């Protein structure tokens, strides 16, 4: 694992001013750029390796703008993500559409906008696309098949996607049966895709998946004499949440992507081959922080509770996945970071009326009191994106800490009930 470190965000200037309403998210542009630059360096900026960032992790326009500067495309999973991605300036040929539940309206929008590749995940979706393609004879409908190889991955079961127990993708026999069917001339099969899940730290998992998709590709050549120019290897590179300022292992992942491209080119002589990777959370997770304030400290015979104004509605990952996010005390408005104060162990909990409403359990922090500020690290992926208005709580504000040190308000708190 790489040991390269990020510098901690310098937020003294913000805290020295009138404090924004807590809780709020902020994204550090310098870390965002360092992550993208590290990925590009790991692949030697090879033009045949295409990054399609998994937009579901964080769809902030400010984040998308930075990623776009470094040549990223998008991997989307909804029609709304398509609209936002196009509005952000991504070209249709930079967008891959994944997901098992694309509606007819979303499939039509994909065809009308000439999205780069629509990844098909079921027989029913393939048949529907064949019908819809006939309605657009002047449009080329490019599709790929998402292959589920029934490979187990050591990760949380909610973010594993490569077993037949999961709703994603299709078994090899299903894909072979679809290739045997007739399809409209304007529907072109151009891609094989495989994605086993998230938070993968073992390189062997990626190489095992590559072996499986190459095996399927050989069978397809034998049966149909058909070759695909694009191999989509999904993503899933893990982030070490316990070390929030240590870069992900882009170097090893880059070696895998180069190997995948080499093997795909060897297998498909004469084709202009490309490898797609989504590399989702590893590009944004460590750039995001959730800042929250201590409302009060509550003690009982068993525990100390630091009750804060952030909750599972702002960051649901601890409650949903038992995810660990390092939390640090910001030492008042004069600065931030750990101090030499005496410490205690706390459950850091929110105001929501659920016992599952916690941000961390049994963690050591400097002794806390009402008004103290904390930041929750590694909150840039699946943080604000999964926030909700349970208990009629407003969605938090988002800020960008710009590379030169100034702050930009991306949007204020969103009071969802105003729309009711």
C-alpha cells in the first residue's frame, strides 16, 4: 500500500470568521486534484484507459468540474445523473450508463442523447432496447453486457455485486443466449463489463475478474466470431477510512489497468481497444469532510455520548454499513486538529430518533463540551449524496475549499419541507 500522504485542509480562515451553520460538508480542491493527478500518473495518462467516474458517489458540480479537467468521463445510474452530467459539460460519448432498473424513459433518453455505452444487465432490458432501437433507426445504439461471474469479494455484503445472489449483471450463459438472438442493425454490442463491488484491497480480485471476462470473451469468439473493442473493468479500489490522509493504492491499480488493456489488445488484434474504469470513491472520498457541533455531552453509567447536530440524515454510512470514519476535534475557532487535552471515549450520536443514529461508537476524543466542533473525515463519497430529510431535517450546505484557500458556498441548507 502506498504511504503518500495528503496535507490536512487548512480551515483556520473559515473558522476565524463567522462560523457557517452546522452541520455542513466541504470539499478540499487540492485533495481532489491530488487524487485525480495520482490516478492519471498511475496509468501514465494512457489514452486507451478511460476513467468513467461513478457519479453516484458525489454529484456536486464543483467536484465534477475538477474531475472533468483531468479527463474523466462519467458512469451514471439514473436519468437525472445523465441530465446533470450533460449540463456539467460532459459529452455523451464520455458517459456510460449502468444500473439494473433503467426505465423506458431513461433508455429513450440514452438513445436520443447517443450515450457512449448502455450496459445491459438482464434479458428483459436487452429485449426492450431492441424494441426501442427500432424507433430510432437513425441513431446508433451502443450497448455492453454486464457479466456477473459469481465471484465472492471480501467486502461489506451491501457493496458486493459479483455473486448470483446479487441483482447485478448476468451469468455467462445468459449473455451467450442473448447474442444468439436477432437484433436491429442500429444496435451494436461493443463492450463486456464486469464489476465485483466496492472497497476492494486485494489485487487478486481484479485479476481474477479479468481472467473470468477473458474466458467469456473467448467463448463468444468461438461461438459467434464476435469481438468487442471495449472492456469495462468496473471499479472498486478501496479507501482506507482509518487513515484518511493516506492516498489509495493507485499505483497497483494502474498496473492492473495496464495489464487489462494489454490482454484485451492481444485478444482483439486489429481492433481499436479501450479499457474503461469507474474508480469511484477513491477519487473523492478523502476530499470531503462533514463539520458538526457538539450540542451537549450526556453521560450514563455505561457510556459517554457526544450529541452533535449531524446525524444519520447527513451521513448514513455508519448506520447502514457500520462504516468507520475517523472523527477529530477542531480546537475551537482559532484552529483545528488534535490537541494535548485529556481524552475520553464517546459514542458520537445525532438528534434523530433512532438508536442507529450514530457517526462513531466508542472512540477516543479530547474531552468535549457544548459548542466544540468536530470534523468527520473521508466523507466525500456517499456522504451528501445519500443524505435525506428524515425527521424533516434540512439537507446540509456544501462548500468548496478552493486551491488558493478561499471558500465558495455551493448551496445552502435545503429545507425539503418547503416543497411539500
